[in-house]
C-alpha cells in the first residue's frame, strides 16, 4: 500500500515541477501527476506483492461432528462426496463455538489427507494449511492484493480408526 502513496506523492511533486514551468493549467499538471503516480504505484504494488516472501500458516483444528446414516451406521465423519460443476468434493460437518454445527466441503484432490488416528475416539478434527504472504516481511506493507495470493497447501482430516468407510457398487 505504501507504494501507491509514495508514487502518488512523487507524481504530485513532478506535477508541481511541470506546472511551475508552464503558464497554463497548473492544477491540471498537479492532479495529472498525482493520478499517473498513483497508477504507477498500483502497478509497482502488484509486483511487490508477488515478490513478498511466503510462509505456511495452519488454521484449525476444527472439531468435526460424526454423522449417522438412515440405516443406523454411526461414526462417519466425512459423510460423502458430491459434485459441483464437474468438481468432486468431500462434505462434512464441523462444530462451532456456540455448539451448533455447520456443513463444509473441500475439493477432493491430492491436497486432502485423511488420517485414521487410533488415539481418537468419537471425535475428529479438520485443519487447513495455507501458503500466505509473510506480514513480517518488509515488502508486505509496500505490496497490495496479498489476500488474493493465498494458496491451500493441505487439507487434513484426523478421524478415529474405522470411520473411513468406502462403499463400492459393481455395475
């Protein structure tokens, strides 16, 4: 963000310099210089955000709620897959801080890891690891659009042993 401020200020100073040498439209030179400086600052800020170092940040774990099917099977945490616009997803429920539950889904791809943990009983956890711009970097305040550069590195489901069940149908 600082890049926009700096380049706009430089543009205004250049506008003052150009306007002082000409007899007409001093205000136009100052405003034009500021606008051109802000545009240049925007472009520089985008390039700086690309160059900002990244680090991995893990969010979670969120507590997963086990589901019961209509035929009485209990203990399933990832309760099915679905498809949206040709993309397969894992669907599950997480428990919120107020005790309510809410549905979630994640793309069923190679970034998902389902781990059966024998130390767990009746509870499961979901955590997500992102690769984000490092706010501790000196470049962070000079760039813009950092939130657009977040990338999921890993989705991890940690569930009790025996709760990952896959039904196969021969067709």
